[in-house]
């Protein structure tokens, strides 16, 4: 990503979601949901880790943090 930090707020399926991104130079992407590290899956097309969150798991004021 072309920046060190970014933050955005979205409304998805009626839930307020905050997405934070930070490039820490870790060499591997980690994704945290409300501060808890989640298991990710490697996407060979995007060539990075990704996380799918089911609609039923979305909560209001959820914070998703992506660390690279």
C-alpha cells in the first residue's frame, strides 16, 4: 500500500465498521478484528492474506485492523 497508515469508516449491512491499516514492515499481513488476530487465507490472485467475515458475524462498531 502506498501509505504507512490509513483509516476509514463504513456502514456495511447496517453496521458501523472501522477499517485501520498500518504498514509496520512485518513482511506478512495480519488481520485483527476488535483486537483479536484472525486466521487468514492466502489469495494467490491478490498475492496477500485475506479474511472473509460472514454477515452474521458483523457487529456494530467493529474495528478491523490490517497490519503489513
